[in-house]
């Protein structure tokens, strides 16, 4: 089969490998769609939190996957050949209390050799993949390209928003979303589906601002125009989907007292935390990572029942390099999804 792999010398590319065989408790999936995101670029280009070659190589990329069950390993129950599923990607020890409750994203004993499916462990940027059956979330009836985006872009956004429930419950709650990319535009859609908050989206690109409005943002503006778009009190919640020095500084300046600043993007920015400096009094800073398996099921429900949608550009697996290059150079609006 074909698989897009990361190699020890730092290069990546499409290659032929043997089809995987499921072991006990595992299933083999026919991959239907795999999303690409900035996290893939951060590891490939060594520009973010972790370099791809910091994990043992080779491995297959792709941490955002929808597939069809093709084969069951021994002992697998509750899953059937032909089921369409999404893979819950975070990687944990499998033994601690958080892993046992479906929250390996916050594992107490994280594996230094992997962060998730496709991030140190063979992922879904391939014709087939093998995963543990317990990672699967049913996704029958959804368009596979949309379903794939829910595994990270949807789940991470949902989890980030879920940590701000108290601030979102404020009368006339206002949310500032910085960065309307693959995750940011889904976050706007999730906010529209789950809250009555007034959402202001921020992006340097005019077409991204148009997308934010189409997803439910009340207002969209360029970074230089944020001050004029915000009330003097600031935003109850700021979701930073970029995470650079510039966006984190903007986020801090825009936050209301006792507001929630959520840094989702991994662009490597920093922000000083001390009383009387960048952050307003009472501020809460969140640094969420991915999300729980139960939350992924809730995001699937939003897509099924509440019309949550994603802006998607599709590519063939043979064109994975082109997809990554388009993502790297900002030629994409929304999410890139590879269809094998």
C-alpha cells in the first residue's frame, strides 16, 4: 500500500509499505480521508513544539482520519466490518486514570516517543492503517472529508471552548477568535451552535474573514482593527489559534478582567505572566491539547444534528506534497483533506 512517511534523515514522502495486519484488540481501516493541519507543518519543518525526527522514525503521518473498518483483530467487539469511523488520535500510556477515562491527551505518563496517531505512531496518511478498536468513534452517514476534520480541528476547538463555560455564560458574552484557519473557522461554527456569544474573528486575510462571517461570526476584522471592534471592557474569551508572539500579545491586550485566554496555536510565542504586566487581573490562561474521546463523539453529534460544517480543499494521496506545500504557503482556506 501507499503511505506518506517521515524518515530518519528528516525528509518525508510517499512510499510503498506492506499492508498492516491487526493484532488482538485492533482493527484495520480502509482510509477514506485524512486532514492536514499546521501541526503537521510544525513537526515536518521543526518550527513548533516538536520536531518530527524527535520521535523514532520511520512512521506514517496523518493524525486526523476517517476510515471504514476492513478487518477485525481477535477479541474485538462492538465494531463491525463496513462501519465508518473516526480515529481518536491522542497517545497515552493506556494505564493511568486519565487514559482509562478516554483522556489520553492529558496522560499522567506521556510517552516520549509519540504524541498521537500520526505523530510518532503510524497514522492515516495512507491507503490503510491499524488502530486499537477503543479509539474508534462511529461516523456513519457523514461525508468522510468532513468527518476527518472533526478528529482534530473539530475536537481541539470543541475542547478549547468547553474549558471556558463560565466565561461564555456571562451576560452578553463576547469571544475573540484569532486566526480563522482549519481550527479557527470550526471554532466559530461550534460557538454559533453551542452559545449565544457575540463572536469577533480576526485574520490578516480578507477571504478568511469572509469565511468567519459565513460560519457565524458577528464581526470579522484585521488585527490592526481589533481595538475598534471591541468594547472598552474587552473580550470574555480570547481563543488564539496562531500562538505567535504577536497574536498572544494581541490576545492579552484584548482580554477582559477575569476573562479566559486560550492558546491553541503552536507557533512558539511566549507571554509573560505576572501581576500588573501583560494580562488583566483575574485572567485565566488555558493551554489545551486535543480532546477526550467522549468530546469527539459530541463533535460528531454537532455535525449530524446541528449542521457543523468545514471549509475543505481535497487532494489525492499522490498529491500530499502539494497539499502540504499549499498549507505551508497559506494558499488554503479552511482545511486540507487527502482522499486516498
